[in-house]
C-alpha cells in the first residue's frame, strides 16, 4: 500500500492528547480492527510513511513496534511491514488469534469445540423462572419511560446491599448497572484514560481489559500477577490507572492476600478491581474482602455473565459517586440505559451467586479436565486452582500461538497466552476453560492429545524454565 493511501485513510490521526506515536498507533489499530487495512496488507516503510506524514521516522517506528507487540502487524526483514494474518480465502498458517476472540462469541456450524470463551454454556432454569416472577412487575409499570442510565433502582439497591454485606459499605448512588462487565471496563477506560497514558496491568491478565485500554490509546505496562512491584512502578511511570483481578485471577486462578489488597488500595492511583470471577469459588473456599473494602477510591466491577449466563448482559460498577455520575453521562451518549426486564430479573438471580450448586459444578468440572490432562499429557504443567473458570497451561516446548493453530486443525479452538501478556512472557502458555459439560471436556482433552502428538513448533528447542531467585 502506498504511503499516500495510508495517509488518506488515517485522516486527522494527530488530533488529541498524547505522544504522536501513540496517536498514530491508535488510528492504525482502528483501521486494522475495522477492516480498512485488511489482513496481509503491506504497510509503507518507516521512512516513506514518516515523510508523507511530516513526522520523524522514530514516530512511525515506535507506532509500528507498539502494534507488533499487540500482534496486529508483522515486521520481517525483506518482506516489510504487513497487517497480521492473510487475505480471506488463503490458507491460514500463522494468523494470530483475535485478542477478543470475536469468533468464539458466535455459534458455529462446524465441528470445532471452543475452549476459548469461558462462560456458562447453558442458561440456568432459574433464569426463565425469574422472568416469570417479574411479569407482574412489568404489567404494573406506569409513568415509566424505561431509560435508566444509572441502572434500575431496584437492582442498584440490591447490589449496594450485597457489597455492604461483604464488608464494603455502599450507598445506591455508588452503583451503576451496565450491559455486562465488558461495557463497565470500556466506560471506565474512556473516563480514566487518555491517549498516551500509562496503565498498569497484571501479566498475564484478561484480554478484554487490554483491548479496552488499547482502544483509548493507553500504553500498557505489565507487572507480575498481584501487581507485585506496583509502588515502584507508580513512582517511575506515573500511571493513570491500575487494573487487577484479585480473586480467582483470569487466567491463573490466583487469589490475592488480604495484606496485598490493603497495600494496593493505598498506592495513590485509581485501581480498578475486576471482581467478575470472584463469585466462582469452589465449595469451602473463603476469600479476603474486596480491595474496595480498604479504600473508597477503588473502583470495582462485577457481572452475572460468568456466574449466571452471558446472554443476560448484566454488569455493574461500584465507585465513588462523582465517578459514577461521570461514567453515567458517558453511558447515556451510547445507549441511554440497559434492558429493564433483564435488570428486574437480575434482582431475583443475585442469590444464585451464593448457591452451592454453581460452586460444586465448577469444582467437579475442574477436577475432571485436570485429571484428563495430567493423565494424557503428563509433560504439560497444569496447576490446579481453587476457583474461577480457567487453567493456565504451560507447554514443555514450542509456543502457544503455533500450537493453537495445530489444535484448530484438530477441531479445538484454544487461546494462546500471547494475547494475555503484554510482557511477552505468555508465549509458552495456553488458556483452557472448564465450564463445558463433562462430555465436551473429555472430547476437548482427546483433541488436545491428538494435536500434541502432531505438533511441530517453529523451534524444537525446549522453552527454558524461569529462574527462581531465593
């Protein structure tokens, strides 16, 4: 693609705050994600694009490097810079998996098993029962236009009561209902992050959060799970926000200690704690209080998508009232409010989060998949977890991205670790979820085993194990 064509498509890419390379990378990312720069498209050389844009070559190089780290472009000596993937219809050998695994959110007609999107495969019977229970409430509505940018008052009050019962005193004005946890993340990223701002994240972490921050032009800096070393990172990098999954961490299943939560609440920057997996503990497991229990400045998000059903689209934000007001104004611009029947039903579904059935099922399926993997693939490192929905699996050699392509050819879609770790340390990992029915988990393990027997990684040298400092 000629530089002038790219310039035409970029438009006013430099309008806004933040370093030029971040603004350029943000606009190129939008063009790639929207399909205006299709897979396989050749991007202009550094010097040519810099000349056409009247910027320094280092600006283009830095923008390209940022996009390459995200897996959106490839840069190879002799073949130039290309949009990652290949044109439609060509054989896919090394196309990266979409960080938001969009394809896995849609039903497929083929025989591919999806071990990517960790969510309940079936709505519980209580969902239909909840809609039956709210029918009289809907029939009795009068003088109600149905727009609630903050969320329906009944659900906001129920969520405030739930937080208070968990040791986080909460008023209704501190709660906002969203269309799922992903919208909560996107709205907070919009409210708290400007192009070029630094955001501290765990490495690895939930890929949907990485995409939400990247959409705002953030520069992501990864820290070990639990945000170890955050105090020094705050001093050195002056981040706009820190994002953490403290309970049944996605993807490792780790649970942050109470002491670490207390320290995290006082680091001096806004902290977003993602509590979406927090209701997925196994029977008998206890967990520390939320990070928000230690400071009212901590922002918490939650959702029913992983505990009840993704199709319900109920999420929420718990934060200081001024931030809730700000985010509600942003939300009103996009969709005015959420689905009222779903919110009324959610009031009746919240008790399911504490019901033993969910937790017993989760543990049984975790144990089933873990036993199959350790028996059939003994060379893999498959740590157990005490809650959540994922296994963070380390391969003995090769890399997760190339193995994911091999697994796909055997009818199984898995998520490689590269899309979850901004530091690059996730390369030898894959993420597997255990939310499916036992028969599906058995078949998934069978296909994984077949794929591993045929796997030929780009390099046959084993991946070195990390050195542990005593």
